[in-house]
C-alpha cells in the first residue's frame, strides 16, 4: 500500500472506485496509469484539469457542490448514472 501512487491524495473505496481531492494536471498521468477513466468532480470552485483529462481520454462529470453542503438529489442521480455507464 505504501507504494500506491494514489496514497497521497486518494483512498480506494472499492476495486473500481476511489475517493480523492482536487487532482492537478500533474496528477492526471498517475490516474491514467492506475486505470482511472472516469471522474466525478463535486468541487464548486474547481472545474478540474479538463485539458489534461482530454489528453488521457478521461471523462469528467462536473457536479458543482459547495463545501459542507449535501449534493442535490439530481446531482446524485447524475453521478450514479455516470458511474453505472462506466461499467
């Protein structure tokens, strides 16, 4: 586990799902190397490294949600559909 490139900012939730924070363009190559192809971005203040995602063919769903607030039911439904489509 200590050699996992995602340890600094990300945690494995399940075999196909990670929880992380604010990837920068320099993090996207690491995401690609471990096989991440889809990202749900819930940051209201950050659109994500869209150009770099495009370079590595990583799809992003941006559902802006203000910190310390719950996402809307509509956002949760969109995220679930996006994740379901990924499998």
